[in-house]
C-alpha cells in the first residue's frame, strides 16, 4: 500500500456520497481504515475513509492519499444540508 501523506489541494470542491447503504465499491480498503463513503474529484472516484487518528483519506486500489480535513468536512456538511447521507 502506498500512502501519500501531504493532503492534495483541488481547484474544484470535493463531492462526497456518505452512508454505508451507498457503498457498492469493487475496491476494498485496508482494515486499518474505516470506509464512510465515496469521494469524487473531477473525473476520479475512490473510497472515502478515516484513519485511526480521524484524518480523511482517499483509497483507490493500493493507493491511499491524504485529503484535507476541512475540504472533506465542508463537502459532508453540504451533502447533509441537502438531506442526503447519514
């Protein structure tokens, strides 16, 4: 597993799908991560997961990439304000 530790900054806001009932992924996350949804960045998709230290990561195959907590929390708040997600 490859872990990129510096959070990537994206020009467009992240889009997330939150909730265990929405996760129908082909990719499985390593056991040390808690999958909470799916994240989309432009044309790319991956699993949205948290680490033991409550940081957000994007899991895509064997690649694990740190995400900026504020960007993920803002995207989750946006989804929840629209009545979607858990």
